[in-house]
């Protein structure tokens, strides 16, 4: 998993890029939120990304567009955005990009 420096103690903070799409990611928003790092990878790759606050404190990527086409399937009744594992509904090239840029092995 990616390792950031903890804002509070200066130690290692381990997280997963999937948390940027999960309502309860980053300790339900009470932990150190790293959504901006996931956003940066996607924007650098040429995607249009929208980040929004969810609830009182968590921050999620709510839209990824390429050529004005939405790539997060919000209208799919089989997908519960914010609750399902984003690996199951994001396009495979996006999952591969994020796995390369923010690998689970740090």
C-alpha cells in the first residue's frame, strides 16, 4: 500500500487508493485523507476528476471523465458507489494505472 508521512506523528501512514472511492475510506474521513494523491495520478493521466465531500468529513472521487464520458457507473443498479470495491466497477485501465502509480506494496 502507498506510504505517506503521518501529518500528526511523522511516522508511516499506510493507505490504499481504493479508499478515495469509499464512504468509509481513510477511517471514515477521520484519518489522514489522501484522496488528492489519487486525483493527481488520474489528472496527470489526462482524466477530468471531480472530488467532493461526502457526509460531514469524508472526501471521495465522485467522477472520472475521459472525452466527456463518465467512467464511474453511477446509473448501474448493480453498483453501490461509495460502498462497493472500486476495483469491481472502474474500467480495468484505470485500476491498472492506479495499481502501478500507488501499489499495494508501497
